[in-house]
């Protein structure tokens, strides 16, 4: 009986060991998407709220007093330099010109007579046939007549100038505003002075305020003394291209160039004004619009850059999950020194070439074995699976249609 008991016990233990071996399951490493850490030059931009402004804003004013006879433009339209805008009643100025012209002709005739008198008396004086007094009087009369002619000529020029002011023309090409004077309105010193405005919007200005710190970073970009001197000679303490946005938040297709920087800082705000000039051939921008302005201030060279989705936050700080060469995960804290459109610039914690998890961090823990794949491989596999699924569904649809057709034919 004892021998049989030992034999039975041995068989039971063997069966139990076989059963344990069969039930042991080896876990499959979770699949994660990884990306290699790269180094690149990352620009640092300053973002500001800008306001568009006409590059030229000219006031059209009446230089003489009179009544408006014609308004020769459409309000809000594009006008060319020299285009007629207003016609002021010129009859009083034409009459005044005739009066001044008559005086000019009278003075001119007197001057011609005085010259003839001097010409006639000169040989007589030289032959002692005329006195010194008569000759001096003739010369004085000639000089006075000449001065009268010059005065009359000046009065005539003044009247001609006033007469030309009755036809008001556009001083520049641009967009014209609304008219402040209608037909029949009295304009000039005795009436309406400002008639309208003309704004040049191509090119157009964008102004914004930059902080002192951003100014310092932008100045450091200009490494050579020649660059700094050239910028200051052009009326700007810094150089750079400006990118702005349209009202729909899309990027404006033309870049701007810094054309002016205010030489002083506002002590209340700690900022100074910067003005950029941009092409505006299609009139997409109008004066007075608010826009976002961006200018490159500095850059990080050979910076370690990672995508933002790779970073997680916990009480100890920011961390990433790094896949080591043996495909085991390492929980690693990192220090971020810049957030940019290219990604996060890492100060410490990562080196170029290391693999970080960008998708699937929630399925991993420190020290765990994983199966890393790249985003390109993941997309390729998804594309193949979708193609197989579509093919299967199409075949099933064709089979169903064939069955329905067969049933209909049998009936």
C-alpha cells in the first residue's frame, strides 16, 4: 500500500507540473510609436498685436475761399495723382487777374518810356546839352518803373496761383475718403478747410510695440558692427522681416521689412514702437486693421527638438518615455527651455538619436519591454489594413447583389 501511494503521489506531481507549464502565458510587449530625437536650428519669434496704417495720409484742403461748383470723384474709390477732385468758382479770380494784368501792362509801358528817356538823354548829357539833374531824374524814373513792373509781375503770378487753386487735384495716388464739402459749399478760410483725405495703402505700414527684452535679443542677432551701423543709418535700431495675419487668421502672402524703430522707450510700458512696411498691391489690407505681427528675434543652433505630444507632466516635472537599445522603457525627466512651432527645445535630459515614445505612453511603465515602431510604419500598416477591409466589403457587397439578382430571377 505504501508503494502504491508513493507512485500515485509522483504521478500527481508530474501532472501538476505539466499543467502549470501549459497555463504559463508570456505577455506580449505593447506596441508604441517612437521618434528619434533630432538636432536643428530653431528660430525664436516675437509675437505682437499690430495696427495697419497708410504709408501716406494726405489731407486735401482748400487754399482759397470760394464756392464748390463740381465734385469730380467717387468717394472711397482709387484715384491717381493729378486727377481733378474739386472745381471752385473761378470767376472772381479771373476778374482779379484781368485787373492785375492791366496794371502790369500799364507799368510795363511806363518802364519802356523811362528806358527811352534815358537812352535819349544820355548822349545829350555826355555833350553837356542836358544837365546832370535831368539825367539822374530819368535814370531814377527808369528804375522806379522797373520796380513797378516787377511788383505787377509778382501780383500777376499770385493771382495765377490763386486761380490754379480753383482746380483742386489729387496730390498722390491712393484711396480717397468721403467728401466734406458738397456742391455749393463755401470752402477756404471763410468756410470748410478740410475737403477730403487720400491714403496711400500700397505699400502699407504695420506698427507694433516691442519689449526691451525682445529688442535686446533682436540686436544680438546683428553680430557685426557693420550690420548695426547700416540699420541705424536707415532709421531702425534692428532689422528683420515681419509676418502678419489677415482677419481670417491666415498668413498674409507678403513679408514686411522693418523700416523704423522709435529711438526711445516708453517708461510707462517699457516698450518702443516698431514700424514695418509691406507690399499691398491687391488692397487686402486697409488702414486701421488689427493684426498679429511676428518677427524673428534670435535662434537656438543645434538644439534638441522633440514633439509636444511626447512630453507628459507629473508632480516632479516634465518627463518623456525613452526606449533604450534593449527596447525597455526608461522614465526620464527633461528640462524645456523653449516652446516653438517646430516643437519643444530640450535643455537637459535627452541627446540626439535617442528614441522617445510619441504615442502609447499610457500603456507603458518604467523598465517595461515594448515593441517600438515608427509613425511611417504605423501609417503604412493602417493603409494596408484599410485596403484589405475595403476589398472584403466590396466582395461581400458583390456577393449580396448576386444573390438578390438570383432570387429575383427565380421568382
